[in-house]
C-alpha cells in the first residue's frame, strides 16, 4: 500500500468509527459564503477536520471546517463545510485529499460550488452558473503529478467530460421548473490569493466566463477516481477591466449570501433527482 492510499484508508477508517454503517452516495463541497446547505441536512454526525487523520485544516475564516454526514432529500450525503485552497499553502494533493476520502467512503457523485468573479459581461452579480468546462493550466500545478496508483485511478485520465452532461441537464431542468435563472460557462482557476489585474481580466475573458481560486483541483481528482461531477459557480463580483473597482471581500460574501437560498433550493432538487 503506497503512502497516499494508506493515508486515505486511515482517514476513512477513523470516519467509519465515528459514523458506523453510514455509506454516503453523494459528496458536496460548499464554497465561500455558501455553507447553508449543510443546515438542510438531517444530521447524523459532524466531524471537525482536526479529528480526521491526515486532513488539512481550513484557514479561511468563512469556512467552518467540518464534514457533515446525514440525509438530504432522502439521499445519504457527506458535505465538506469548508474547503482548502492552494493559496493557503497546501499542495494540490492536500487540497484534493478529502475527495479521495469521500470516494473511499462510497460516494458516486460530487456536487461542488464556489464563489467566482464574472468575466462574461452578460452575468450580473449575484447569479448562478453551471460549470460546463474548466481551464486548469494557469494554476501551474496538478494534484495528479507524481507516482500514480492504478487502484485509485488511471495514469492518463481523460478530461473530455469533467462535468457530467447528464447532471447539467438535470440541473437545467430543475432550475427551469423552480423558475431559477441559471447560466452555463467555462471556469478558469488561478492560484490566488491576490485578485487579478485589468490586463489579466482582459486575457482571461478571451477564454472563460468566470474566474476563481478553487474547484478545478478537486474536479480533476474526482474524474481521476471515477466520480460524476456537477459544478455551480455563484458570481459574486464583476471583472470588467474597463470599469474595475477594488475588490471588497465583504461585497463578495454578501453577494454569495444573497444567492445562497437559490443555490440551496437548486442543489436539493438536483440531489432528489439524481438516479443511480
């Protein structure tokens, strides 16, 4: 057993002792200012990250830092209430470690949310965007660099469909019936923690619809280990280089909070409609 697989087993074994017999079907990662969905879960157990062997600790003040286990819309779920980022000083492998642990616990689907800057001028903050593809190249790193364990995933994972077309269709149909406006777009990931310059926004706008500092590493690992993924961005600020104002984290969090009820309703409906 290699080092990574051993660490995954250690973490999963500890969790199973805390939540005996609980096998989640769906994993959820909640982004900045988007933790309210965890309150909708019929709680079985919550475990602080510091009590799980090999787990990083979230240093972002708006992230609670715990795994939440329970039922949501009749499905067994595990939710990360607080995620990790490269800008916190963690490696890409550390950032994505919880995805591998959730896979080991039994999940088949990963639903992931984030707060993002809007590059597409058609987007208005706050709004919801279903991620249909991403660009990872600017992060300058990959969680798959290094020796590969074929029992965890293939050496050369195909990224032709990192975000499940079927889940996107489910989310679009659910949003239509709920009368929730959603867009679709390409997400570009950057290391952070600084926001981008005017020149960088002009560059990114040629290739993507929204920009953020998370999500892509986790999705790469999810694809590597065979999970089906749905990604949703909440546009919390507009990245218009010709009308750029200093980034205000309070405005970003406020916009995430405004959008959060719609995101929660949509995610619950998607979870209800996911079929094995």
